[in-house]
C-alpha cells in the first residue's frame, strides 16, 4: 500500500503501511544493528531511594555519584511517586495518542519554541531523515504559566499531568541535592544556579514499525537538560551507549530512569557525562515513554562550578545562557556530535 505522505503525524500515516517509507530509512552504516546490542545488566545501576532521608543517606549519595560518573544513567525505585500516578499518566498518554486525528491535530506545531506542541520525528524543519516517533511536548514550570495552553482532551489531561509534574519536580529537587552533595558541593548549589528553573516533558509515542532495522524512534543523542527523569511503559526500546557498545535498558515496572543532561555535564566540569542514548522501535507493539527534562530557565547563566575548577581541572566550558544553548540545540538537528562542543572554553 502506498503511504499517505499528506499526513502530518506518523500515527496516521502508518495505518496500513507494510514497509518503511524512504524518508525514514537510514543509510546502512547508521542503522540500529540489533545483533550488536547488549542486554541490560548491572551496567545501568538500580538505586533504592528509600534511605535518602535516614542514616543511609551518605551511601545513597555515593551510589548516585558513582552512577553519574561511570554510566551517566541510573534507575530508581522507592522514589515517592505512587504506582497509581504512574499507571495513570501512561494510560493518559496512550488515550491522547488514540484520539481521532482531528482532535490531536489541534495541538500540532512544527515550531520548536512553542511551549505546547504535538509533532513528529525530532525537528521536521531541519532534519534530512525522519524518525519513527510522534510526540507531545509541554512546558510545565511554572505550571500556572502553561497549564491552560495544554490539551483539554482527554478531559482529565490538565489535572492529571499537572499532578504528575508536581510530583516529578519534587523528586528532581531531591535528586539535585543528592547530585550536588555527590560532587562535594553544598546541597543547594545546583538548584541555585538554574535561575527560575524550567521543566519540560514529552509524551513520546512510537507506533509499531514494519522494518525496525532500518530506522529509529530517536537516533543517538544527548539530552538538552540538567537531568532527565524518564518513565517508560513495559515495551523495551531505550538503549544507552556504554564503553562503546549499545546496551538496552529493559523496563522495570514502577521505576524511573534518570540521566545526566548536557547542562549537568557543564556544571560538573565534565566529571559527570551526558551520555548518548537512543530509542529503537519494533514490529509488534507500540511504545510510550514520558521523559521530564529539568532545565535552567533561559536567562540562567551556566558554566562549570568554580569549586570544580583548579589547575588540574581547568574549565572545560565557557559560561553561556541557556537561551543560547537552546537555539543551538534545536537548529542543528539531532546530531550525534555533542551540542556542547560549541560551548567549550577556548584553549589558547
Ligand atoms: C528522549 C529520549 C528515550 C525513550 O525523549 O530524549 O531519549 O526511550 N527518549 O523514549
Ligand atoms: Ni533523550
């Protein structure tokens, strides 16, 4: 069957399609190569946050510090977000992507600076090869600035998503204290350099794909965030680059995956690395993931923490505003080279 190229969203284009249209096909050297992917093992640590408030805190701080340093990714359990809230938000995302096309399209935009937008792939305006993904991206902090712009269908959308955002923000603030401590910084250091703070989330929808070996849900990238807290449903798809090999991170129910983003790499002066990761798709099942990107506000000036700069560790980056960074991030397409290269300190 000939795919309908007139559709704005992948969800509507894939109906009845039995092969991947040519604009989604990667050149052979850039394909996922499933044979070479390792199953997830201890390389993505699972950290229990239960003891964070008690005498066990130093040990949890140490585990998080090691995970940030060695893998840039970790999973968390006993994080304080209820199972009901988790199943609810996954259900809601699924319901959203199952709405009739005309209802979904009310939220469509191809402008990355729009605070509420349903779109497809990564940046349809700049990229050459498309990705097997639709997504709804929302700005979420401060809530009262954005909530009235969010979709109003399904009817509970605004209320449920607002509750979820508030819970995740509380979790992020606890994680940021822990991460500050793990760097030897005062516990409010990181949250203190983020200006007014920013929080964005995405609901990613990856439809089943007839030829998953030819394309990506999302190709390798690092996140334009301080940290990202990802919720995924029970369908595998996330892969993380570890010692030069792609490792798949299989879902653990009711846990979140946390990763270091580019801004934390800068603040930590490269002690913590924003690691490449990607999402692959499969023939049988659609997949939902819900990342929360916690960020500085656009006016915040980010640079290496002075306490982490000395003669042995010169500043790797110059100071820059997040506004500058976001412009760069969205305009370059989702390139594998780190967007951070542009912000390196000059080495004269
Ligand atoms: C992202 C991302 C991974 C996934 O949205 O930045 O990396 O598993 N998502 O969907
Ligand atoms: Ni990502």
